[in-house]
RNA sequence: AGGACUAUAGCUCAGUUGGUUAGAGCGCUACCUUGACAUGGUAGAGGUCACCAGUUCGAAUCUGGUUAGUCCUACCA
């Protein structure tokens, strides 16, 4: 074993071995428990993993390893997502950057070939990252959402939903991304606040009508004046006295000259604006509804680029084509881009005297989250899922606890969205994705089936009837909504293999994901799964029993990590380290906004002047686990990572000490020099109390041995409890505390007096060596789910010494520790607490009196009780060694007491004789300070005890505790005061 | 506009059904290369638990309000 922990030296090779041995498979002989499954949230196949992934993967892997060690058939299902828009955009950009023909020049098929090429080329990034993170996923069943098998599930779902009437096609207003030329769902729209204007426009009344005030026009207010070209009405409130008389009259639409009606509609709010609303059903969601209610036609004035058309498309309110209205648009605006058209139209209205006012106005503007341009509500034919129907059982499943969110507060978020859910637009005008299994004939009939042949067969269509498949693909989230069961082989339930997997792994146990995709993904998975998966009794199956919602990983100042901010951290750079130059290149190279490069470079140089040093996977994972308090965002802290890397080193070195103690320096150093494991001999095993035939040899356990074994039981049950409650932070903390503050700081030190004492009996040495090894071995298993590599690496060394040679070939498959109450030794714990108290008291005196740590001291005990006496007797060796004493004396009443410095340990006084060295004033000051502290505490406690309300109402246990405290403080004060008197008397 | 979450040491965070002298890591101070580890050891300093009121014998913890921050949903003629 090397002197320091070198993560890079071992991590990869262990992962390879695990994978080759098939240890990640859920079906293997040693796993006899029930199925346990986690489906990975599939990352974008062409992307790479960021810290958020590393975080979620740590949790998923920890859970999987934990359950696997408990003997469950643990499946962590792995896979990637095709990520429609994102991937298509990446490839288009790449083609452009390489000067290749764009997708329209290439054509659909050739373009898709390019996408597949890109997927093949970049798809390995994620899987190799996952291997580096130590993820114990079942690679054998890896899925990609565009795989044939998965496409089958997608198709099947679409067809069945269509048959059930839960998918329909319609001409509706959708969120249209004019840059990407596709519809997107409500969720993909990002609303951003912006400062804009409100234009008040005068709309002249037809037929010489006038308003109540005698004006021959109505003023409408709008934030989007350009849409007036598509106005088909003006709405007023039926109760509005200003306009009541005008309902049913007409307006001559300026610039266009179209005659449009004034209608009554509740949407018009008398209090808002001018009380009159222009109605543009084809370009505004509210107007669309008004138009439907009032039967107003819908006039689409924009092209798919959101430029003004030459001739508008006119539809009736039911979506049918309207030939009566002339769609011709004024020549002046044709071909103008939206915002140019706005300028022109406002200017023209102004010059016509029709611009009543312009007011500043704060509004929120919808942007496409991918394309980044303003969304245009656009009238198009799209496919929709009837979400309301599907949502009903999905809401119930959370209400009745079949699905639980951790933390629970996210349930409210889920409910509020689900109870007001809108139909889901699932068609996308993209090429990369699952093509919609629908065909059209020339008469416009729609047929939904698996393929063209099936369409013909089912509908008795002759071969010469021309059919063409829908050009659109499905929203990526439509396919990922099927993830939990699609990955298991659904719908091929006739395949016994699939049926078995469904039975073993569905519903899955827990979904680990971010709150940002609860609507996008979690909710839709619940809806789809419950519609398609039923248990034997026909009851809808939930996709998962628990949703563990993680927070976001932010940078050290709480900013979201993003490429444009240049604060992204690659988990692999945490693991392997990276030079400043390479990091700069990573952050500033190949940017979409090169102008930011300088700022990012500066920031990076300041933050990482020397790049990043390697920390290893285990340290990264431990850090992520330690910071995983539920539902909270995490501000990433390199210092924390460093601290936990040191922790790994601590564990490594503790193990090194154990091996040195058992195997001897020669064997350890030789193995380190050769880079091999230490060859474990029978003699070494015997030294730990294991005889050649595997039987235990006679051992005697010291107090320290019994103590650490007892503490081990406690940390075992603690860590287990925390895993069960998804408190990875607490689990990590418990491990840290035990390993560092108990095992290393105390137990290893306490083992030295035994092992280094030439006179100590061999049974005692065996007992201590055996305990060193066994406690370490169990601790490694306990920590393995969080830190897989270092634990495996050490475990392979110690398992034989701990008598676990044949328990498993890998720690991965070794049983998870179970606490044994019988091994809890409260007496030993109390004794060690006492011992620690005495040792700390001596060290404290040393520090305060500036006594060199190397100087051996004389120690006197005074006023101890029987327990103190016994403990002092029994633990002389420990005391002498750890407190560095030369002499230990028990003072009886009446014994001569040399001038000393004192500390209290319980009721007992610990004295260090300091004749001639005591700085009187300093010592008095020190003691006075202690007394003052006690006085304050005593006052607090006495206030409580003198309060009748407290003494009458507080539980007896609390009362007793306070009483004890008070007595203790008083006693201590008396002793300290005596001491002061003695010093003063010098 | 509605809702959620957060506010604890210089920094990053714990604090489990109200009863602790409010904890950890990092950082800081002093001392120490003692035969696992300087990625270390020992001993320390450091907090009016955002603010105000209330409930209670007792509040970091429960209730209401205020302030600040983060986020979500909705609306915006």
C-alpha cells in the first residue's frame, strides 16, 4: 500500500473487473432477495454529464449498491434519450460549422444518417463518464429511446391512445417557434419579464355609429399592434355602459379595410385598458377562445418564420377553410418580419391619426427555451394528448400514497399543475424523433396504425390509393414518459423474459431526479404508466413508489452552472484534475457567444489559478452524498471536496496502519513497491485470531476493542437508517465521524499500547489485531455504497484477515453490515468516555500551560469514586501512553497535595503538579474564567428550577436532568474555588 | 397575483415528533515532523439561530406577521 491514497491507480481497473464479472447484473446466483429497481433519468445521448448528473448518479448508485449488498436483485437500468430538438440543433450547427449542406439540402433521410453518425460518435461520452463515476448499471440492457425496441413501445402507445380517443389531431393555436419551425408544449415556453409598450389604437366605427361620448371610433389597447392585420372582431363587456349600444355593430379595420363585428364577451374587462379588446383569434390564446365563443373567423397573417404573409389564411372558428373573406394583406407589410411590421404599422396608424396613445408597459414575453426567440401563437394542425383524462388516476396515486415524493413538499407542486393540466401538444415539426404512425390519403383522411400495410389492411384500401405518412415526430417527452416499462421490454409481454422482468422490476422502487422536470417527465410518466401497466388484479401500476427530488448543483456563489456563465464543472475534472490551460480551453473554446470568452477566462483564472488537482471518484461521490440534504440546492464547494479527499486518505492510511500491524512493514512496503496486494499468509491470519482451519484462536478483547465494536454497531444501524430515509448527508456524516473521530483518532491510538507492548499477552494482541481488521472490514462494507473504489481496494486486502475470505469475491456482493445489539457494550462506552475525558483534560492543561507535548508528566487523581478508581486502575497503560505520563498517582483523603494545575473530569479532579512553574495570575485567571462560565450556566438552570411552572409541568426526566446539572455545576465551582484559594495562598 | 422553499460560526451546511453549554467540515490562532497519515496531530477562538409578536414552564424548532433571497405557476387589451 502506498503512503498516500492514489485514486487514479485503482479506480479504472476495479470498474473493469466488476463489469467483466457481471456484478452489475440483477440476476446472479448470490442475489436471492426481491427485485429492486431504479431507472436512470436518461441523459441526452449527445451530451455529457455535468455535476447534477454526478450528484443524481451518486445517489442512485449508492441505493443500488446498498440494496444489492442486502441481497436484492438490484437493477439500475441505464439508457440515453434522443432529445429531439436539442440533438437536431446540435447536428445542424455542426453541419453549418463544417460548411456542409444544411438539412433541407440534404433531405430527411440523409440528415437523419448524419444524426445517427453523430450519436455513434458522441454517445460514448456519457457511458464512459458513467463508468468513471463507478455507476453499477446493468449495461447488458442499456436502452436508447430511438432503438427499434423502444420505438415499438412508443408506436404501440400512440396507437392505443388514439384508439381510446385520448390522442386526437386538430387545428389549434400552438406555441410556435419561428426559428426552429416547430410547435412546442406550454412547458417549453419560458416567460421572461420585459419592458414594452401598450399602444392605444382607434378603430373607426362603421355605418356612422358613435360611442356614448359621441366619438366615431373605439379605442383598443394592445401590446402587439402588428397582429391587427388578423383582427376579426372587437370584444366589449356586455355590462359596459360605454359600449353596450355598439354590440352587434361593425368596425372598419384600419389599414386592411375589413369590416369586423363588435361582440360581447366576458374576456373584456371593464376595468382594464380601454374596456375594448381587439380580437385576433389566430395569434393570441385568449382571443382564440373569444373567437370560438363568438364564432369569429381566424386569420393567420404570419408565415412559419413569423413574417407577414402575402395573403392571410382564413379559417372559420371550427377550423374549416373560409373562402368568403379575402385574405389579401396590405402590400406595404408583406414579407416584413414581426417586429418590423409592428414599427411600420404603428407609424402608419399614427400618420392616419389613429394612434391614440403609447404607454410604457411591463409584460412577460414568451420565449422558446431552445430556440431563444419569441414564441408566436400559430394556427396549425397538431396532435394532442387528452391529458385531463390521464391525469385523474395519476393525481389519485399521489393522493393515496402509492407514490411518495421526497421531500413531500413537491407533491403540492405536482398537484397544482396536474389539477389544471392542459392538453399536451405532442407533435413536433422535426426530423429527429419518433415519426408519428399516422397516414393520410389524398382526401385528407387520417389512419393510425403500425405501418402502411396495416393501414391498408385495416381500412380496405387498395394498393393504388396514395398514402403518405405524417411528417412530424413526437415530443421527446412522449417517449421518455414510457421509460420505466419501455426499458423492460414492454409491450412484448408474451416474451417470458419480458414478463419476468416486468414482474421483478415494475413498479420501480425510486426515481431520482431534479424538480425541474417534475412536469415534463415525472408527471407524464405517471400518467402513461398507469394507463398502460396493470397488475394482476387489473389495478393501474405506478411507475415508481418514491420520487426522490434533488436540488440543483450551483457554483460556489449560488449561481446556476451554465456554459454562457462559464462556471460549469465537469465531474471528470474533479476526479482526474485538470490544468488551468485545459480548463480555459474547455470553458471558452467552441462558444456560442465568443464575446463572453474573456470574462469567463478571467473568472476561471481567478477561481482556479493552478487548475484543479485530482480528487478521485470516491471523494467526489462522498462530497455529493454529504451535501445531499433533501430538496435543497447545493452550492458546490471545492473545499468540501478537498476535505473529503483527505478523508479518503485518512481511511487509506488507517488501513495501512492495520496492515502494518498485521502483516509487518516488510510485506507492506514490498507490496507497495511492486504495486501488488500484500500476500496474506496463514501466520498473518493467525495473528488476527484466525487459525488455518478457519477456527478462531483464543483472543482477549481489551476495553478499547469492546468499545469500538460497540460503536460499530451503532454506526451500522445509523447509516442503515439514513439510507432508508434517503438522508445521504447524514449517512456520510455518520461514516465520517466514526472513521475519523472514533476509529482513527481513538481506537488506532488505543491499539498501540497493546500492540507495542512486548509484555502484552499474545491473546490480547490477537484480540486487538482481530478487532482492528474486523471493524475495518465491516466499515468498508458500510461505506461501500458511497465510496465504491477505495472500499473495494482495501477490502480485498483485509477480508481474509477478517475471516471473510470466502464471503464474496467483491465487496459489491458482500453482505451489508447489520448491527447486533448484543455487541453493544454500554459499560465499555462509558469507560472510554471517561478515559477520553482524562486524556483530553491532560492535553488541555499541556496546551494552556505551554508544556511541550514531548514532556512526560506526572498525574494525580483526587476525589474519585469507585468507578473512577477502577477505571484508572484498569486503564493505566492507555493513560500513560495517550496522555504521555511518566507517573500516575491516586490521592487519598489527607494525602499531601503538591501545587498543581487542575481539570475536572466528572466529579474527579485531575492534577498536574507544577511546583515552581505556575504563573499564579494566569492560573487564577484561567480558573476564574471557568467559574464564571459555570456561574452563568448555574444561573440559567436555577432560574428554571425556581420556576414553579417548570417544576410542576416539566417531565420528571427533564427535571432530574436539570437538578443533576445544577448539582454538578455547584460541585465543580466549589472545587475550582478551592483551587484558586490554594494558588493564591502560594 | 397565488404558491413553494430558504435565512444557524468568516464560508458551505447539519440540527430527526419543542427540554444540548446550538454542532460538522473548511478557514482562522497557538503548539507539534511522536514509528498509518502534514491530504497529518493536539488544544483553542468564533454564533442575540434574519427581524417582530404570540403559544408554552420552556422555542433555532410550533403559529402569525415583516424583511431579504431563490424558484414555480398564472395573468398581463
